[in-house]
């Protein structure tokens, strides 16, 4: 298995496959993951423990479907990051369950985050949390009003 170096831990193809499966279903039983990956349940548990301990996996969450209620607040937030703090900022952003997607980009903005909340007060809270992260210099947010 070829190793790919990250800032925290060298990940091999099995680690990447495991992370991909967990992104699709964070509640998948270890036995199911082991069957799919064609390894033992113990191997999956050891890999999972290592990924969590190293900070590569920050937590487990659900992803809601695209059938959001009309009262849901959805937005795109463009984020400018200071210097070389991108990895640190990304780790913190990934810990916010309201950030559904996070993308690197070029140009003025370093990251684009897709935010989904259940109300405007929750949306306001998330904006404050993002802006308080060390390394976030500036942001601009656009609410998504309707899909056409």
C-alpha cells in the first residue's frame, strides 16, 4: 500500500478507503467496514483508533439529505486565512457540524464553506464561531435563497 504523507500522520490506501466509507456512513458497524475492506474487525478498530488519536478523524456526524425544510438557512462562506495556518483552520472548521462541505480554492479566498443551519440564530452563532478561529483573517458570506 502506497503511503500518502499528511501533516499529522502517514495514511495508506486502507486508511483512505476507511475514511471514505465513514464519510458515506459514519455509523457503519466495524464488521461491515471489515467485510468491505477485506480485513479483520480488529484491523479496522486499530486503524480507527489511530486515526482518531492522531486527529485525522475529528468526530462522527450525520449528513442530512437535500430535502431541507423551508426554514433551513443555507449559505456559502468564503474564508481568508493568515499565512501558513490553513491546516489548523481546516481542522477546527471540520469540527463544526453545520459546515456541510469545505473546499480549498484560489484567488482572494482560501476556503469556501457550505453552511446549513436550522435557524437564523444558529446561523449567526456559526458565523461567530468561524470568525473566532485563530488564523481566519476575513470572510464573506452569501445566503442561498432558492435553487433554480
